[in-house]
C-alpha cells in the first residue's frame, strides 16, 4: 500500500521548512512555548514532577536533554516524559476542541528534548512544534476515540514521533517506521480520565511523548515497524474501532492548525472555562453568598460527559478530580471569587462546607449549546437566591479561546504569576525575551540554562 496514512504523514513531515510557516504561526508557537514553560515551572514543587524528576535523575546521556529547572541531562525520551509531567500538571496548558479534545502543547516537551539532544536551532524547533500541532489536531478532527474507551493521548504518540523524526532529519522511510513503531504500542486507555482521577491524568501524554521519541530514536538506528499501522487488518482503525477517513489528504501546505487552538486563562479543564467566567460575573451581583439556594449549569454534551456526570465530581477527593469537576469548579468560582492553584488544594476541595454546597449544584444538558460545539464551548450558569430571584449568565467564548484570544501582555502576565515567585521579575523578563526571539536562537541550550530553579 503505497498511499497509506503513514506514507502521507512521513512525506508531509519531511517536506516541512521554517520558511514556509506564516508569521502568525511562528508567533503563536512562541506564545505556546511561553505558556507551557510557565505551567511547567509553576509546577516545580508538585508531586508528579518531583517523582518524574527523581526518576529521570538516575539516567544520564552523552547527548542528553535537560530536565526543566535543573542542570541534569537525561536521555531525550526520559526528559520528554519528566518535562511533560510538569507542563501538564496544573491542567493549565492549551487545548484543542474537536471530535476528540486534546492539549497539543503537550508536544512541546518532546520537541524541546529532541532539539536539545541533537543541537537543533530555534527555527527547527518552531517548525517541529507547528508540525506536531498539525498532526494531533488533524487526527482529533478525523475521529473521536474516547467513547470507545481510548484516551486522546493515543494520537500524541504519532505527533511526537513525527516531530522527533523531523528534528532528527530522518528520511521518509525511517520516518514512516517511527510512525509504525509508535502506533503499534501507543494506545492508551480512557480509564485515565474516568471516576476518581489520579496523577496519571497529567502523566498520560508524557508517557505517550516518551514512547513517540523512543520510536523515532529506534527508527533512526534502523529499527523497522509493522505496516500498514493504520489500515492493516489488525491495525489502528480496526483495534480502536474508528475510521480516520481521508485525513491524509488534509496534510497539505505549511502547518497552521495551531491558530485554531486555545490558551487557558484559569487552571482547570477547558470545558469549564466559560462556566468560570460566568460564575465570576454573577458573583459580583450577589451581596451575600449565604443567600444562594441553588446553582444550575447548562452545558454541552462534551462537558457533561467528561467533567459533569460522575458522582465523584460532586465529592472530589483528589486535585485531578477537582480540576475535572464542572460542579466544583463553578461553585468554587462563585464562593472564592477566583480560580487559582489554591482552589485545588485538598484543604479547599475536600472542605465539608464545599461538599454541602455542591449538593445544591446541578448540571443539565443543553441541546442548543451542544449544537454549537466545538466552535463554541458554551455554559450557562443560573444562580437562584433564597428570595426566589434567579441570576443568569451565558458565555460562549471564554477569555483565551481561539475566537477570544489573550493578548501577548495577558499571556506574559500568566507566565509571571506562575514563575515570578521562584525566579523574580528580572529573570522572568530574560526568559520571555529569549523565547520571543526563539527563531534567532542557534540552539536551545541557553534557554534550558535560563530555566534553572534556585
């Protein structure tokens, strides 16, 4: 089969050039690097990153990649894993909504790791990141896999393998084998995001990234993988029960799907962002919070299915469950008037008074909002007071959405809130200045040095 999807992906990858990227795409990649590194350094002291850092510190490599915040160089697949845990932990990195939702900035950790290990420059890194966004987002457009029990990070094994293959300058044949190796053992179970959530919610893509980078490393040395990985009788489509259709024909021209992705303004699952904005708006109209009798959140099917239907969401016992709970996130925005890392600490989400409040919070499906998804990620919040008065606010495009983007100044503000407490404003300014000039950098070594934590 000479026109398999793996062939198409390999040919597309090998054809990419920085010079073909639009100025808008280049700028957006820089924005996503700033956003992702802010999320990662903000999570410096959090347990999953501590665990991953400690584990990766046991491994060194001659051509290694730096673990964020340190001067230790681990093998690039291990660095992709550890750093990916940091980027993802706060659930604060960007998102893409389609048939399958995703967090495409998860691809930035493996791209950085490979770029450093081979001495690639900023232009190659930017192109690899744009490519990874293109692949993952196009696959998310092609088919939903979560309803069949598979996690969205499954698509990330392909996007990270291709980004790594591009940076390694593999030829089409070896790039295709990287895809085949990545795919044959890359399916991830959706249980990572069901019921009471664990650390693995934020680690699943990091694992996919490690696997994608490892697949490219193997292919570079001549390892071959089974084909056709997508269309075969025991391949991806048959095993996952989906058809990717003509997605291969979508890979034409320079990558641009990053322009359709959204940056988060609050550290919570993306489908809740508009509910947060609505709740904060309504809170300004309530003089006495004790007068709230009930809250109803009208939402679209994706939000209800992912973060608004399981009983654990009304009594969250872990941070991962709390930041994936539409009722909790909306309620805490009303009660506290803010949504930050503090709202996802155990002393807050496990407070008996919060659980009592949640008994009067309902989530309902709204067909009109469902019909607008994924172009809009809408929520309607109704707050009924004890005197019978009802306050209502609807938000379709929350701040940070691709149709309501944050400015560069607002993005830098988010970075500073996450990183300034540890590194100070002046040092943060140096990091920002370096990333805004990423296309002028000859390597990523200096950036890694700037990220070292005290």
